[in-house]
């Protein structure tokens, strides 16, 4: 967008609006995913929209055409996410939801690492933005083929769930509370914990801003710091998923602690703190994106998971945006104010989390 004439304020506005659309739209696509006949259509359509529009950035000749493509990519994510997570919850019944979501997040982060490296390589050899985005059409074709194969092999992922002889989760047989229509009370409490945790979790954009303005590392090294965080997230996603399958929600107690540690490490000016902070930030991301989603599958009946994932995704994203904005504003005041804010918020998150441990047994490990 900058190469097409957009200033920083415009880029911030457009990307912020795209993220907002991605999360808010899930309040609509989530309930739609509760109808099993729509899940493959929603997931497939969302994935195809994702992978088709990104290579089209190679053809963008104006800021506005690029804006439409960026918005379309976020819409695709909003359409696919609740249906994808609902089907993943079904398919993961046999191995345990923690392991299933952990593996998914690990693969997701692997792709999030390889994709930018491909673009960086294309830029290094002089392909420019057009060539760099165009080459992403190759994995896009692979995605479409994989979707077709998966759809043919598993037309109804609920078959996996029905094969399980014993339901899992504290609320598997519990009546639903009506504060969030059709969703269990425990899920509502868990939603509050998740929102608080994300409110105190600094975005990597703020962390990289700190690295850049203080010249802690060179500009070329900042992507390597991010890559270290993503690699950590992939490893922790699998470890955290396995821990959740064995011990239930207790595996999430580390989240507020990790998030609270980030500003003390990542906002330092020493190399040890910066790299350790990246690892801690990545570890928290690995748990956020895997174990937190797995827990929903054990809290909410299968026929309501689409709505639950839609509500969770909207709350998760919007509170992270609000918290990230607050942390960014406080950073302009002092690093100390950021540290105080994050510690207070994460302490509240931990206080909200403890009743979840006392409210019932943790999910039993799946066969």
C-alpha cells in the first residue's frame, strides 16, 4: 500500500478495518456453521476466497484495488474460521481436542513462517511485489486440491464425533444458560477470561516498533525475531495441546503469566531480553491459538459450536485490538505504565480463571 501511495494513517485505518471485519463477521458466520450441511460450504468458500485474492495483489494498480483485496481476504477468514473449528472439533474427537487443535496451530504457524520467507526470497531476487504475490498462486492451487480431497473423504465430519462412545467436557450434558442464548454458563465465564487475557497481550506490531525506534536490532533482524516467535508458537501449540488433553484447563494457567512477562522482556534494550521476550510471546501465542480453541470443543455441545466459535473469535479479536491500542498509547507515556497495565489486567484474568478450575472436573482425555 505504501508503494501505491498510501500514508501510515491510511494503512493503519485500512488494516484495522479489515481486522474488525474479520472478527465481527464471525457473529454471523458462527451461527451459520451450526448447520452441518453448511460447514463444508463455509469452510471451503472461505479458504478459496483467502487463497485466490492474495495472489491478485500482483494485479493491484491502485491503493483502492489493494484495499478491496485486503478486505476480501479478511472476509474469507471470517467465513471459514467457525466452520473450520467446528469440523476440527469433530475430527479431533478420537485423538483429543487438545492434540487436534495443537497440531492444526503448529501447521498453521509453519505456513505462516514459510510463506513470508518465500516472499522475502522473491523480493531478494528482484521479482518485486507483483512477482512475490503472484508466486503464492502455487500454494493456493494446492489448498483448493486439498479441500476437494478432504471434502470427498469426509463429507460429514460429525461421523468422527459419533464414533466416540463417551462425550467429553464438563458441559456435555449440562443445560445451556441463556445469558448468551444457547451457550453454557461455563463458556460465558471462559469468554471473560479469554477477553481479559487478550486485553493484556501486546501485539507484535508494538514490540517491533520498540525494536525499530530504539535501534535495538537492525531492521533486517526484526523479521528474524518474529520468525523465532512463530517457531516457538508452533512447538508450544503441540505441547500445550497434549497437556490440555491430559490435564484439561489447568494447561491454560500459564497464559496470564506469560503475557505479563512480555513487556518486562520485549521492551528492554538488551539482546537477552529481546530474544527471550520473543520466545515468551510466541509461547503465549501457541497456547492462545490452539489450547484455547480446544477447550471450547469440550465446553459447548456439538450442535452449538459454530455459534460459540463465532462469539469467541469476535471477542478474542476485538479485545486484542482494544488492548493493543491501549498498550500502544501507554508505551508513548512510558514502558513502566505498560508493565503496570499488563500486570493488572493479567492478574484479573487469572482471578477469572480460577473459578473455572473449581466449577467442575477437567475434560477427560479422549481415547
